[in-house]
């Protein structure tokens, strides 16, 4: 529709992030021609809970396993030779698994999404402890030169940022809750950071 010219000069959707289940191992090669860039979604919680990702009007529960699941290394090995990247969306306590992957596959670019999902309030009320654990894991991950970070999406519903309901937070409240995450990540490896827009998902918990 954009390329038709009927909607003005703006051109959108220059690229689409495709998804391949790398747990298929070597069998993932069969789908490589159909995708532009495999994206990995791996959030899970020790309680047995898993991340929820909205697809249309439904919710899909991610498998309760992360980077350490069987078959993933074999599938992961197919990325670098084809100049494909891996997007890691996880919870903060899973960051060491991403670090292990980054070190095992130094030629594969890994994009860390959404600050690695620091869990707050609903699931893990101890905000200071969450931040301390997150910061320690991020410092170790930052030693991997093949990892870059997308900054945004920190106040999604899946990160348990729903203490604000029914009133959305003000800009000042949002800045107060999240500023230290932005500052630490930028001060650690600013040249490997990029800002992201996580609209409209973030509208579920803030204006």
C-alpha cells in the first residue's frame, strides 16, 4: 500500500523481522529462505510462569524454557554464516543465558530487547533487588562485543508494570521509575545502544 504512492511520499515497512524456531536445530535450515531475520523470544520465570506476547486479539504463552533448551545451539549456528541476527527478549534473571550464547557464538549479532525485561511489583516486589541483579548481569553481558541493546518497552504488561492501573503514570513518574535503567545501559556501552518505539504495546500500562 505504501509503495503504491496513493498515501503520499512516506515509505514504510522496509524490513520485516521473521521468526524461526531455532530449537529445531539443523532442521531450521529448511526455513532460512523464508525469513529475513530470526527473532528469539525466550522469557520465562522460575515460578513456572512465562512471558505473554500479544498476537492480534489473543495471547500466546512462550515455552517455559530459554536459551539453554536442547537443539538451540545447533540452530543458532546457522545464523552467522547467513548474516542473520538473533533478538533476545528475556527476563532479567535469564541474562546469563544470553551471555553464554554470545560467548559461544561471537560472530552472531545478538540484539537484547526491552532492557531484558526487569520484573517488578506484581511478580517481584523488591524493586531495588531486581535492579541490583539486573545491573550485575548486564555488566557481564556488556563484555560481549557482539551484543547490542534496544532501549524501550520496559513498562510492558509482561514486566509486571501494572501497579499504575487504573490511572496511567505521568511523564515524571515514568522517568522516575525507569531513568536508572536507561542511564546505566547508556553509560556502559552507549555506542552499542539504540532507542526503540514499543508503541502501541506500552499503551497498556502508560499513556
